[in-house]
């Protein structure tokens, strides 16, 4: 049985704005349209580094994505369209949430600069087996 102190230590309140931001962009060979840029601020990282939560921002443009991780996200602002390979475009606006599973591939298009909250579960390390 887990005691109250242990349970409280396992509760992580999110929602504060990140204090450190990392700026990046998709690799050039994945860009489909424009010159999108990203800002990512981490608000929580598990001790093993596999679970990460934070805020991600992007400028307009489109790029190919291929997921090997799980991601839950909710759009805070802006407008996007996520188009799975071989599937119909999925428009997203403020308040919309989704889960992307490992193996998802397609195009992420930012129509209006956007911001999203995210939680990502990275795959386990390759043990070489």
C-alpha cells in the first residue's frame, strides 16, 4: 500500500508557463510549405526521461511527421490541420485535443500560429536485443 507522502510526491501540477524555451524547426527535407519554426517549453520530465509534458508553439507552414512516440495534445490557440497519410485532413482549433500513436505519419499544417499543451511518452530505450 502506498502511503500518503509517497502518493503526494507522485502528483505533478501542470499549467505553469515554462521558464526555459528551446527553439527549433523541422528538418529541411520534411518541410512541405513555408519556413515553420517551433518553441518548446518543458514543464515536467519524469526521472527516466521518457514522459515529458509542456507547451509547444509553431509558426505557419507544413511539414511531414512520423511518430515513434505517444502524444496527447490540446490546442491552446491558432489553427492547424493534421493529415494522416492516406486519410482525410483533420482541422484543429483552440480546445481541440487528440492522441497520436506510434506509427502515425502524415503532414502537420499550421494555418495560424499555434500553441499546444502536450504530454509525450517516448519509446523505451533499444536494449540491442
